[in-house]
């Protein structure tokens, strides 16, 4: 059996932590992050792979021939990208399928091929901004209509949701603080939606204001936080839950700012 050199183990360790880091950044739950990182390490010849997660960091250790290498990386929150998560899972599955335990000489070549696959990950295949804005505005408008809003209320909600989404995408691309981004987005959405109060548009202005900020509901992070807690990853689950609650609080701040600016004191169902 050909042993894996220290340099090769370093390469594999960096590849495993890169896998986990990308999964964390783009919204995977903790169990998936740990599972795929370990599977990739085992497929590339490691005897053991240990992975520890925090809300903003990942620590990974590989063991091979009684030699241990540990590395830590900071994470940066990115937007949810399920397409990228699926691509990473496919890479790990393909690496496992190509693993030949009877021929360790193929391990370095397999590591290089896996590294190349990660280099070629497509994280830019997203829908155009204008299309996302239109569909988000349409979803907010549909919510308003289903809750009894008139056609004028629905139209105002559509405009508010669309403009708010354009604002959110713009601020996210320029790397604004996520809480500031949510506050500004909620402020703009509520400001446009609250014009139904100001100009007495439609049958129920409350529906327009409530529906305009529908895009800010942090459903995906909230589901992940509960999933992490239930599966034993309490620390990162609580961290994600607090982050979600702070996003919700930021949205409330933006809504209140808009209503105070327009001097609307009777909002609510």
C-alpha cells in the first residue's frame, strides 16, 4: 500500500475544508456540511476526518498514517444558492464513485481532478435581477390579493415588492451589512406600500404594507436553525436562530421608520 505524503494530506485537508466552507456559506444545514466534508476526505484516502462548526468558522482535522493535520477557516455569509449545493454534492458523489481502494497510486490524480471540479463550480448561474424583481413583486401582489386586497392595492404591492427586491440585490452586491440591507429594504417597501394610506388608495391599506415586506421573511435560515438544533448542532443552530431574529427585528425597524416618516399611527389589522 502506497502511503499518502504530508503534502498530499495537506492538499486533501484544504480540499475538504473548502467543501465545508462553501456549503456553510451558501446555506446548507450543518449535518450536510459535516457529512459531505467527511465523505470527501474518506474518498481521497484519509483514515479519519473530524469536522467542527461554529456560526462563523469551520475547523477540520484529517488523520492519515497516524499523522494529524488541522485547519480552521472563517465563513462569510452569502445568499442562498441551492444550485451550488447540488453541484458540490455531485462532486463528492463522483469522487466516491471513482475511488479505487485497491490502487492508491490513483489517489493523487483523483485529488487533482476533484480540485479542478471545485475550481469549475458555477456560482454565477443565477436569474437576471429584473426577472427576480418581477417575480418577487408578483408574489407579494398575489399575497395581497389573496388576503382581500383590491386591484389597486395589489398593483401598489407589486411595485413596492419589486422595487424593494431591486434595492436588496443592489445592496447585497455591494456587500452592505445584512442588517442594514434589510432595514433599508423594509423602509423602501413600507414607504411605497404606505402610500395607500397617504393617498387613500384601495379598500384596505394595511394589506399593502404587510404584503410589501413579504420578501424579507427569513424562512430558509429559520428552517436550517431548527434543523441544526434538532440534529444536535445546538451552537450553530442557536447562532443561526439569533441571526434570523435580528433580520426580523431589522425589518421591523425599517417598517416603523417608514410609518413614522409618513406620520401613520393606526397601522395594523
